[in-house]
């Protein structure tokens, strides 16, 4: 009799419960209003699969914003990210078009950090929780739709380097202080509202010997006396945004960016402490520091700025226009 009851319950579940469970899975999909596709399409090289996909620009931007910025961020910060990502994609499409980027000749954009991170909606569903999808996919989609077709221009030309990074550490950098070229809209500006960022402050401690061997692995001619650390390692100069532009390491003069890359520091804005045969790098900020600080953008949004004010702050002198007006 018991067996029969159990069997009956199992059958009941299969007949009623299972279809309900399946329907409710579908019910859990976020409700995103379908909009017609835009005129613009992008081609993206998917690194891991070694294949190129083509898709609607706006669908691509939704995935980029979801991949590049926390969904928890303010709507206006997500919108600013959408315009920056769309501007970048359009600039790449116009610059490389059918020929593809020199690093991936199949397409002008790739899905990695080399360009801007693109994770498809299907992949996002696999790697994020269903809770995340429900909470944030619709929010991100709306932020993208609200800025549909908008891009940044500087003196009438499409901005081709709308760079962004996680956390500036208080001030962004002039482009020429981090990279080689001076770009008129990539100027050092204050970013005062990002103290909540998880890597606003961080530190890395390594032994002096490890420090020496890391530098030696790139600079074979290094000569350094670790017994006189204070004289051997000295910060000589900082950029206007606070990053180390010149640091003496033994007989070498390196850039803060060099040291950051060799030691895997979060930022080139650091101070140094040394004791007990160890060296500690205390960093401020996360990323190269040029262009829009994402945490700074979120902080501005919390203070009441809209996405246009955010973009015009981090990209000096830009205008925001419809792609069609280009
Ligand atoms: Zn790329």
C-alpha cells in the first residue's frame, strides 16, 4: 500500500509538478521588451572557439555592459558604460571593418579584455545565478535601450579611445602619462566618489629576493644592493593622477607601469615599505587609470549625476550624438 502511495505521488509530480516546474523555469526569464534590431551590426571574434559571430550592435552592447560592469551599479553608470562600449565598437568597426584587427584578422572586435569583454546571454545564464539574471539582465538591457544608438564624438569625429578602468584611486590620468600618445579627451580629472570600491586600497608583500628576481627576469642588467634598500629603491616622480612615473631600482630607472606589470600590482599608484627582508607595495586604485573610472561613475550616479554628466566628466570635451548624425 505504501509503495502504491509513493508511486501515486511520483506520478502526480510527473503529471502536474514537472510541467509546472518547467513552466516556472520559463517564467523566471527576465521580461525584456523586444525592440527592432538596429541598422548597425558588429563582427566579434570569439577567442576560445576560434570563430567569428555577427550580431546586432545593441544586443552586443547589452552583453558587453553585463560583462564589464557589475549589474548592481546605478542605472546612470550602466548607461555611461553602454555609450562608452558602443563608441568603442563603432570606432573599431570603422577603423578595421572587413579587414579585422591586426591581432585578430577575422573581425574588428574580439570577446576578450584585448578589446572589451563580451559574454553572450546564454553564457551569462550558465555562469551567473538565475537570481542575477532576473535581477540585472532587464536592468542592463534597459540602460542600453535608453541610450540606443548614442556614441561620443570629439570635435565632430567619433571618439576612438573611450578607455575605462575599474577604480582610479581619486584621480584619473593623462593618457600620455600611462600610454604613449596624448589624447585630448583623456585628461586627468578628479574622481572623488569611489572610496567604496573593493580595491580602492590594496597591498602586495614579497620577499626582497623575489622582488629582485622578478625585476631580473625582465631586466638582465639589473644591479642592486638589497642591504641598502632605502638608497636602492626610490620613487622619483609621480604623474598628475598620482601614479609612479619614475622609480629607481638599483641601476635602473623604471616606470610605475613596468613595476605594476612585473609584480601584478592593481595599480601603478603605490607607496613602498620595506622591513624584515620584505617589500610591501600599497596601491591605490585598480587599473590603468585612463578615461572613465567605473566605480567613480557609479559614485557620481549615486550623487545624482546622469550618464551625460558622467561621460563629459571622464572624457573631457566630448559630445553625445546619434550614430546616424556622424
Ligand atoms: Zn581584440
